C-alpha cells in the first residue's frame, strides 16, 4: 500500500483529504506537529507528500527543501496562493506539482496517481538495480530497500547512503569524514551531532529486520558493519 503524507495545518482540509484519498486504497498520515515535520516524515517514509505553503513556524518551501535532502519522493504543493511566482518558487524549492485552493478532490487524486506513476510505475525511468549483499543481508541502493530473510524495510535517502558506505567498506571502518562526505557536499555546514542522529536511525532500521548490534562504533575512527547475524563456519 502506497503511503501519502499530508502537511496541512487546516484540520478540516487535512481530514477531508485524508478521508477521500483513503477511499482509493492509500495509507494516509496527517502531520500534527508542524515544528518537527521531518520527524513524521522519517516515521512514515511516504511515497508522496501533499504540502501546504502557509504553515506554522516554517513555510512549505522550507519543508520541501528538508524533504529533498532525504528523499526524491513526489511533492505536490497545495495552496491558496495563485500567483505565478508562488508556483515558480514551489518548483524551484523541489516541488513536482502545484494545486490551488479551493481544489477538486478528483483533481488531487488524478495528480497523485500521475506523480506515483512517474516516480514508481509505468512511466518511471528504470535505474540500474544493484544489489549489495553480505551474509544474507541484501541492500538495494536504487530501491532504497534493505532485506534479510523474509523481512523487508524501506529507507530514507540518507539511511541508504550510510548503509551503502558501511557495506562497501566492510570489514574496514567507514570514517566519520567519509560518511559526512557521502551524505553532504559541504561538511562545514553539518553539525557533528547530525551524523550521530542518522546512525541511530540506521541502527533502528537494522533492528526492525531482526539484526541487532549491526553497526559498531570504532572510537576515534568511525563506524563498521558488524555482521553479527552470520553463522560461524564450524569446519
């Protein structure tokens, strides 16, 4: 079931959208905490986002830029602003489409379907489908998926970047600077704690598919993949 995240601070509009979209078989979540929109984004890991522009604390342009640091999922702006510059800014800040309020619910559904087809379906470009494997753990970089035995989990772009570097470096250590370079173009603008937060999320993803202690901290150096799930060779 494809997941839709609604970032709309008008509860009536948000509820109406959620109810209508769910009728078409989508799993829909509405953001409640508008100061920490990305926390909900990480929890849901949506296939598509419906995003208002006028929001408390930070506007939709800001949140779209934050989403683009993590994901290439389609973002459709919903706004009462009808000016050309507003629509240009929405696209310039990473949006894929723009719907003005008041809107037709059927137009919203049609645009959702169109963006999902382009991103994941019949109109999507077919990327190289690599597989990185270690002791039964399979990582699909282009699909942002991690699989072990019968369990499969979706990843954010940054989680996938960290796991890719850990698996590529194994059994060597992936240095902190190396990981920062993989995640961000300009390390000087990254808080040191940001990497720690992303490593914590990666550990949780491993735990969700049954792999404990999969990321080992090497003090003063960085992090290393710990293949604790591998069956020892008894020969």
